[in-house]
C-alpha cells in the first residue's frame, strides 16, 4: 500500500515501494526569524513558472496572496495580534522589527505607531504529510510519493476530479481555474534530483526556511525551541514536528510564536482517510447483507 497508516513513520519511501532511497528531506520554517520579505514566494513562482496572482492590494494588509492555492505554493502570512505582554525582539535574539519598512524598535509593532500590536509572519507551504490523505484518494496516480519522501502532483495525468482538495487536512491543494487541474508545492522535486536546495529556502535571507534531512531538521528545531524557552519566550512551540500527531508528523514543520489557529493552521490535524478501511468493510458487510436478503426474498417467492 503506497500510503499505509501503519508503516514506519520516517521511512515513508520504503512504504511507497522504494527498496533503496535517499534520506527523507523536508522543511523547518522558523517563524521567529521571518521578516515577511516574500523572497520565498517570488523564488517559488520564478523557478516553478507558477502564474502570478494576488496583485490587487487591499490597503489593509501586506498579505496580498491571502492563502495557499494552485497559483501560490508558498504563502507568507502577515498576522497582526494585540500584545497583552509585549514580546521583545531582544527576547528572540533579533534586531527590532515592526511591519515591513518600519524603523527598528524594541517591541514588534511599536514602530508602526501602535505599541499594542505585534506582527507574526510565517511562510506557509504544503506539509508533505507522513500519512498523506491526498495520496489515498487520487484515482489516477497523479499524486505520488517521491524517493525523497515528498508528495508531488503530476499535472499531465491529473484529471481534475478534485478529490484531493477536501482530503487535505490543511487546505493546501487547489484546482487551477484555467484548466481544472490540481497544483501544489513539489518541494522543488526537479532540484532535489540534482542535489540542489529548493528555490524558496535558497532565496530566504534570514534562513527562516531551512531545508535538509528531516531527522536533522527535527534536532535543529528542538535546539531552537529550547533556546527560545531559555530566553523566556514561552509562547514558542513546534507544529508538525511530532511523529505521533494525527498525520504522523509533517515533512514541512514550523516553529510558531502563538497558537496554530492564529496562523490559520488546524490545531489538531488528522488524516481525513483514517477510517477509509473500516468504512469499506462496513459497506461490504452491508452489501453482503442486502444480497442475502434479496436471495432469501427471491427463494421465498418461488416457494
């Protein structure tokens, strides 16, 4: 089974049928050092030839792309949040920063003229789940697990059925309106095959987006979290790092400075197809029962 819910958590490649394979690769995004420059968005679009979108600025936010989609494989979120207790950038070990273009200040948001607001920025992306429900529901094999443990869509064999869209617990996958096919981050599969860093991580000026072997990234994330907690940043937490969560851990996980919901992430994601096996068993049992009743009724009428 290509996406077993019971296979080795960190050997998804073997579970997908690869006898030999490289280490599982992924992203660790440290939002505490994201400056909202959107270099990752631009690099992703340029390298992958993703169509432009989100040019219509509302004047209310720097977040012009709004969400992940078929034409936005990397999305930099800008979240304005009132500060009950000011979180200083000194605590984070960073230079002071408010909204993009603001002068430096000890408190995030203070330079914008509103000391009661801090800005949270995060570059979101497909999570390349350990247990990817999109793989379970794709009827054409367009979605597949690569030898690097990532999940990729093959647009040339996508029939646009859209089953993968509601299957994703993160709302990542989307259908492109122009041709109806599904698109999402590939973790730059073409670059991985020639031992190159994905475009977004290559372009990130602060190393907020870190790329590498997933096991090493988890160790690095644990160290960074401990470092922030030691500095008193108790709100810091890891999201998608735990292999025992509802999706078996993510191939792209995050360090957050607030609750996941603040960033538009589900607090407890689960594999949407986790009950698929039992559902089909019940359907089979119900069908057998109905068939038996039909036969009994037919024989009864003959008598």
